[in-house]
C-alpha cells in the first residue's frame, strides 16, 4: 500500500476495504497460527495446569516514544501481567480502535512492533478485532490486548506470604518509561531517555528455581513502585523500609523528575519487575537476574519490617520519611 | 544532576546531622529547646521530603512559617476571583490556586460549572491568552512573594507594549519581611531563629534580615533548598546558640547577594506600591502586600471590576492560621488526614504543593 495512505472509516465498515486491511496488514503478519482462515474464535490446544488470563488497554500519548510504541507496549503490558502472576504467557488477542485519518504507515509500524514483541515474548496473536471511529472520537490509535498463560508450578505468591526480614528486589532502573513518555509529549530533553518497555517473563522464569523463597512479584506500572509497595503493606502486619541510596534511577529520569517535581517512586516502568523473596535467596536471585540482559541493573532496594502498614524511605542523609501513594493521576496516558 | 547531587551527599548529611545532635546535647544543659522557623514553603517540603526532622534531637524544633503564597491567600481573594469567573471573565492562574477553597467554593468548582479557568505555567501565557481572546477580559491571579511578584509584575509593561486592553491582574502580592516582623511581635509565637527563604532572598538580598538579627536578637540564616543547605543552616543556628552568638549568615551565596536583584526591585518601585494585606488565618498585616500604582490602575482587576478581595469566611475549623504561624504542627489540627486530605482539602495548606499540611500528609504522617 501507498506511503501516503490513511485509514478511512470504510476500513472498519466490514466491506471490501476491511477485507483488504485484514488481509494485507493483519493476516500478513499474524495469519501463520490459529488466526489463519480468520475464524470467529481461536481454537487453542488444551493446557495441563492452571490458566492465568489478563487484559489491558493502551491509550499512550504519543503513540510513538523513545524506546517503543503503543504496539510493543501493548504486548509487553499483558505479557508482564501474566508473567508476574507466576505464569508463562502463551496467547494474545489484539484489538485496535483506529481514528480515521491515521496514516497507514503508522499502523504498519505498530503492527510490525506487535509481531516482533510477540515473537520475543514467545506468544502468538491468535485472535483480534479492528474498529475505525470518526476523527476526534479517539486519539490516533488505541490498543487492547488480552492474554492467556500457563501457571508455573511451585510459585505460591501473594502479599499475605510476605514476612518480616524478606528483601525487596527490582530488576533495573525505575521510572524510565513514564519519564520518557512525558518527555516525548512535552518536547523535553533530547530523546536520550528511553522507555524501559520490555517483557519480564524471562526474569520470572529465572525465579522458578527459587519458587519456594519468592513471596510476591509485580511489574510496577501506573503509580510506580510507591503504589505497588503500599498495596502490599495496606492492612498488613508488615511494613517496608527502602534505602534511597540503593534505588536504581537513570540519570536522565532523575534530571527530568527533579525539573518537573516528580518523585520517581511514583512513575511507571513498563519493563521492570520487583519481587519480594526471603533474605537467604536474595543474593542468588540478584545474581541470576544480572546474568540476563533485562536484569543487568538488578538490585536490592529494601526490606520488610514490622512497621505495620507503612512504606518508609531512609533518605541519603539518613533521615526517614513516608513513601505515599500518588494522589490522583500524576501522569495521564502513559500506557 | 551532578550539581544537585553535590548538595545531597549522604556522608556530608550524616556528618552534619551528627554534629547537630552533639551540639544540641551540649546546648540542652544551658538553653530551653530552640525553635527554628523555616519561613518558606519550599523549605518545608524539602525538610519533609529528605527526612530532616527525623535527624534532629528533641531540643531542636522546626516550625513551618507563612512562606507559602497559596496558603496565605485570603478566602475573600478566592471569592473575588469566583465572582469574576461567573461574569464570563477568563481567569488565568497558576495551577495550585485552582483547588483552594474560598468561603464556599473553589475555582475548580466553578470551572466544573462552566467557568473559563485556564492554568498557566508562566505569567507570559496570560499575554497570549489576552491576545487570542480580544473580545474577552482576561484576569491573571497575581499572587506570590517577592520571587513570583517579579515575573508577574512584568505583565504590566508587557501588556503596555502589546497594547493589550483586556488583561488585568487580581493582586494579592505578599512581602516576607513585614510577616517576619509580625511573627516576632506576636507573643504567642515562639521563634528563636529563622531559616530565611532562598529565592525571595535572591530578590530582596540577605541584608534585608539584618534588623531581625541586630535589633531583635534573632539569628537568621539564608539557606538553599537542598538537604545539605538546610542541615548546614540548622547546624549553624545551633552553634550560634551554643556560642552565645547572633548573626546573619548567607549560606546560599551561590544565588543570594547582600543587596538582592536591583532590576526586580526597580520593577516593583515602578509599577507597585505597598498596601495593607490580609493573610489567611493570620489577619491584616500593615504594609505587608503590594498593589498596583494608581497610574497603572487599568491593570488592577479589583478596581476595574469593582470587586473586593478582603475577608471572606473560610472553614472555621481549619487551623491554617496557627499552622502558618508555627503555633501548631499540621497533625495537631483535628481535621488533618480525616476531614482534610490532599484529595479533599479544607484549607489551602493542604492544597498547595508547598503547604505544610500537604508536606506532613505526604511524608510525615
Ligand atoms: S489539616 Fe486541613 S483543615 Fe487543618 S489546618 Fe491544615 S489545611 Fe486547614
């Protein structure tokens, strides 16, 4: 198709234009599996074990940002939700809501990214949907993905498993995604700060030998690490003490957050995970994570305390303060 | 970032913290606990954010002062803005003001009812707004201390230069020195020393505090906003008490000079004139504000539209006034954290990003 072509309302009308769009853009990329022949529903083989099912919608603005776009983000988002539930992601659905007038080339780039990301995550796009809405009724392109995964045996996860003395580990720098999208949206910085958008399923797999020592896993997306940690201690007998000195932040994210007055603990990552594990296993987990390309900056950032219900930060100068839940929506439309 | 990191160095901070504790222990035998007021809201936020209060011994107390411009803005001022907003005027304002409750409502409330309230990140945006809406009146909410007063005042010459006839300022400018005078004179307020504002001092100059030191015997240290700046300031004050000294110290000399910013001072002199000003919860302090000079009164929204910014009746249960005078700490207010939270603020101290109640809620609950 032509470079200058744009998506028309008719591409969602169910007629010939729709057929062309599906054939040339969707099936060309995803038609090699259960999507072949375009059945109404994907027929999937049976799974031996428990199933994890998750869905997420993506409205990130701008749709293209340093380090990724709405396509790979939509794959990583659902894959990561499944992975941190202690499962191996297998299949995805992909639903697109397109604003009329979207350049076809943009759609093609996004779909290419979906395919590449899916391959990298070992998942297949097996079903989907495309709708086109009038100009102004959505902003370019919205994407929904839902996914199915197979539970990995051995994990017994949940905030109730967390015990005093356990360690809080993260797989890399926090907040790069939120700050990179913010920078792209506001035209700040030079594009040097990249989103961390990436899958974490390999990091989860790396934990399976330590499954008995792992209490909790999460990918700190909206609300950042602060929201994730507060959720764990909310109403619980335990609290969390973080050490500011050990928090991994990139220089770019730090500079931008300082300028805009953000606390990076409130800012989303889209390719990081945190886990809480026993003190005994912590060092081995970090070592294992660091041996993977997506975990080179893995580190321990704090520990579980008896300070019931509170997340406390020990600052660089040795003082202590609360880490609160972000109030309201700090950064709208970052995923 | 390297520049900032230098003023956040952990080891240096711990060293200063330890020295404060040691000196305060020596001081404990010969002096009552000392009360240090950080005048400025940005210092309050930094103290909470970096956990500085947590490092201090029981006989060194920090009190928040009245230096949060949003917090000291009278309910009557908000009421005046609301009445203009209802008259189809475009209200241009810094974001922090939108949720501050007046006697009954906030700008956010009237905006949801259809009023035209625009958030500006810089005063210059008000010029653009006025140019883009020649048929409508644009009123800029001109609040702030000396620091903000400078860029906001430039709106007058800018409007003159652009020939704008539809832009005016609803002023509630405040001055720091008269507020400090009032606090020192208030027998109920216990202040032994001041951590003086950083940016305000860059405008008025460190020497502005000389009278408090020499005539009132109150040590003053001008500090930057980074944790080491503040710790240095506290350390300096504690050792002044230990050595029986009383001095004016400019720790923030990388930004603040003795005489301040002559250009800004000239700007004030040209366009503004001192006026009595009402401080939320504190009352009227004589000559503690700045209004627009008569010859530029066409830019004075209060005169132009005949509205009064005085008085108003804020929620009687809100203790912002006592918080701003350092008489209580935010958590002493019965509404703190229950009836009053950042999501449902009762008083401005819970709204503003520099407000003491917001700082305590966020970092020190
Ligand atoms: S907690 Fe709320 S009601 Fe109480 S003083 Fe602070 S702002 Fe006013």
